[in-house]
């Protein structure tokens, strides 16, 4: 669709949200990047394109858009509906718990279940006063490292990622949250550039998507970096390298909290004896496990 073909009947916020919803339904848009239905998806996309808060819709519902705004909104709706670009990439913003992060196609769109657990300070797994050092392995946009810094304000937090591109985005978020002087970012393939450093807490949301699941993913996910998702036949490619090295990088009473999606069965096939604890969040179970340093001696 080109500019001159846009419907001329659209004038207000209500008009464009309504149109976006119809188009999403008509062209079978997939959700999965932060919204529950087309209403949420359309209001998020439209309101944030207009730089308006999406939780005070009634104030703007009947407001007319300028010509330039209308053009920008319709362009974003077109990219969302026809190119299946996830909304956070179009408005450069993704929300995790109550916090917004800058995003673009260099990083996975934040949606980790670990965010919710961090809100509760990872209780009962860690005692906040004993957490002096934290590593967020596979930090991507830096979202979990930043939430960890909020949860453990006195701790030295490090975010690590193999992708220089992702780390550029993490730097943007680090500045946004005023953490330039405190949050460390390191480019490293797993622990390779972290020497013998040990941490009281390691959190990680690594790539864990199986080959088959990769092939079946809706088009939206193909806009995300494959490096952030792909983990081989059984989804355990990253974990096979990470788990054996993990114990060398945890302090004596250290704890690791790791998200592996639907990977529990594959994980247990590799490490049947390892005493990890599967955690539940509001919506999901068995997506995240906790393991103590002492238990990793069994590896
Ligand atoms: C699933 S994303 C998670 C990003 C972010 N922590 C989040 O929750 O939104 C996984 C991240 O792991 C990084 N990654 C992949 N392989 C890696 C490796 N061998 N070492 C370090 N990071 C890696 C990718 O670049 C990507 O940013």
C-alpha cells in the first residue's frame, strides 16, 4: 500500500485504533511481544507512535491527528500488519514489569519471566544483603541487568553478551536509567572474557528455541536476532556449554536463576540428577529454574 491509497476517512485517535484493529484481524497478525489482544496491540502502537501514554486513552480518544502524525501512524500500522514487524520495534519501546526499555532489531524484545521474580527480590533464593555481585548472562537490551540493579541497589551488576550490536542497545538503556557509572557491560562468549570472576547471583535468559520451534515461529519472531533465540536441535546448545562452567563463576553461597522456556524435559534428559528447583510465575510454571553453587558439584 502506498501513501495515496490510505483511507481518507481516518481523522481521530479512535479512527486509527479502530482501523488498526480491523487490519490486524484481517491480516492475521500474531501477538506475543507484550500485548494480550488486538485492542492492546493497536492502542499501544497508535498511542506510542503519537508519544502519548496508553493508560489515559479517554483524554485523547477524540483528538484529531495532524497530517504528519496520520502518515506516521498509518506507516507503522502497515509495517505491523503487512511486514509483521513487532510493535516494540516500530515505537522503539518495550515494557517489562512496570519499566520501559529502548529496543530495536539488534535485540530480543524483553519478555523474560525472570523480571517478575526480580520484583520480589528473588526470595527466598537470595538474601539481598548477601548479594554483592550480580551477572546477567545474555543481557541483550540490558533489561534484566537494569531490573537486577534496581532490586539489589548496592550490588555491582554486570551484563554480558556475545553480540556487540546488542550491547550498543544495552548502553542506551544503561544511560536512560542513569546507570553509566555503575552497570558494567562486557562482550563475551559465555564466560570466556570474564576470567575467573565469581558472582553471588547469576541470572540468565539465554537462547533456548529448538530447531523445530524456530521453523514454526510466527513471522513476527523472524524480526528478532536469530542469535538470541536459536539453540540447536533440542534447544540446549547454549546450556551444554554454560552449565559445566557455571560453578566456577558462582561464589560459595551463590545462586543461579536461569530461564529455559519449554526446555525442562530436554534439560532433565541431559542432567537427570541435578537438584534444580523449578519456579513458577503468575502465568507460567517450569520456565525458570534456580540452582545453588553447592548443588552444581553434582554436575
Ligand atoms: C533470549 S535473549 C535475552 C536478552 C535479554 N536478557 C532479555 O531477557 O530480554 C539471549 C541473548 O543471548 C545472547 N547470546 C547468545 N549466545 C551467547 C553466548 N554464547 N554468549 C553470550 N551471550 C550470548 C544473544 O546475543 C541475546 O542477546
